[in-house]
C-alpha cells in the first residue's frame, strides 16, 4: 500500500465559522464559509480594520501541502475555530473507544 495518498481537505460546511489567516502563522480573523471547493474555500472574513467583510477566494487549509509551495496565495489559509477543534477531538475519541472491546 502506498503512502502517497492524495491530499483531502478537512470536512467543512457552508455557514461554518472558521479562522482565516492572510498567511500561515499570521494573525487570525473570524470568517464564515460561503463556498466549498474540492481543495479550497470562499469566505466572508471580518478582519480588523475593515468596515465590511472581505471575501478571499481559494483559501487552503493550513495542513494542505500546497501552502508551503505557493509563493503567494491571495486566498490565505483557514483552520477550524478552537471550539470546533475540541469537538472534532471528542468525536474522534468517542468513535475510537466504541470500537474497543470491554472486559
């Protein structure tokens, strides 16, 4: 079996709150998912200093290997909000523990 599986963007849905970064490691801003592509998102972001939402298109997830290969990405990068990360960790732990036998 090959370790060269194609990258798959983490699951996200329309209307979900995310954290958007203009560049990896930068300051985050809250955003809402407005469109989901196979590898990137369109967003409405509420960045500090802007009176209206900005609408970056083509935001990659912070784990996407293409992030490190891009010289410039106008879409920035996104990640889950802390509450969503915690929920995903709980769901993963619960799913893992259901598969274990009890004695």
